[in-house]
C-alpha cells in the first residue's frame, strides 16, 4: 500500500529553481524535470520571474520566439539558503524514517 506524498508549494518552487540552476532552460523541459503539468509550471515560472528569482529570455526563432529561463543571483541565493537549511535539519533522514 503506497500512498503518494503531496509536495508543498515550496518543494515545487525549489524543484523549478534546482532544474533551472542545473541548466534546464526550456519551459517544457522544466515541466518534465519537476514532474508537473503545464499550468502549474507556467504559474510557478511567472511567479519566480516576478519575484526576480528567474530571468526570462525570449530567443527569436524561425517561425516564433521561444522562451528560456535562467537563475538570477537572487534565485541562487534562495537555493543556497534552503539547501543549507536542509543540511542543518537532515530533512531527508526524517522523511525516510517515518
């Protein structure tokens, strides 16, 4: 009997930041990396751009322009902060023992 654990909004946002920080820059690829559907991915990307954590680039293509995303310095700071907190709390160890 395996129950799925719902991810928090923070988990989803950090997942997107990690994906983009790891070099995934296309919206569809980000969606697959974080295992989300299209609408939530778009909402999170829009929110992160608004907050200055991600930068949106528009690359001109043959037929239409394409969006790409990059991690800002502020976004990198947020990732470092939460990664440090996770190390301090050993959150992964707590989750696997329950």
